[in-house]
């Protein structure tokens, strides 16, 4: 899990992101578990660039643990103890911060089929404005799981001014 995230944060396509953009980052860690993806982002880019962290997780125990881990680096933490289907747009909206960059972390979660993918996409599109970076990492499990990931990516990039920076489709393509 950690190795995939390290690779996701250092791929060539990610290097084109101007580090000047990372002055006020709002991290949104979807299905955060114990906060591994948030901690990896903070460890990679530094706590000073992270303005706030939103942790979304249906397990209260895991959410508390994630909050504890992230609180060592960031003061402004919002926890949402809900599954994706239970989320409301109002849960995700926050006061507007000028020049904030929203970084969505989806680590080992989009391929899970316990939530409505279209509903999640609609909630993201309705609730969050400004510059968006979506970092999605997931193992190859089977074709059905991969199709779910591909559907998520295609629906978000369809005519919305989004650009896919990196893509890996085949089993065994991940070197590390």
C-alpha cells in the first residue's frame, strides 16, 4: 500500500504539477482507513503545504486512528464518519479558501463495489470547486474491478477540462 502511494507521488506525470500550486492544499482522503494516504502525502510534500485534511471513513475506529496520525502534522482536520452512499453534498462543502488546491486521495477504494459510483462522482462535482488533483491508486484484482476504476476516471474526465496524467492498465505493469 505504502509502496504504491510512494510511486503515485513521484511518477513523471506528477512532476509536471507546479510545486507553487502546493501552497494551500486541502487533502480529501476518501475511505481513509488509518490515514496512510494522507500521511504519505504529508511526508512527501511537507506539512507546511497542507492547509486542511478531510478524512472520510465508515469505520469510526479507523477514522479516529487516521485523525490521530494526521494531527501530528496538521491542525485543521475534518472527520466524516460515513460511507460514500451516506455522504451529503453539505458534508463535503467547506468555506471557500482563495487559491486552495484540492487533492483527492483514493487509495485502494474505487475498485470496491459497496457504494454507488455515479452518486459519488455527482457529490464530488457538486461540492468541491477550484483546482482539483485526483490521485487514485489500486491493485489489479480482476477485470470487473478495473472497469469500475476506468468508469470513475472516464466520467470525471469527460468534457470537464480534466487531464489524465498517468495510467496503468495491465497486471504486472507495476515494477515495484
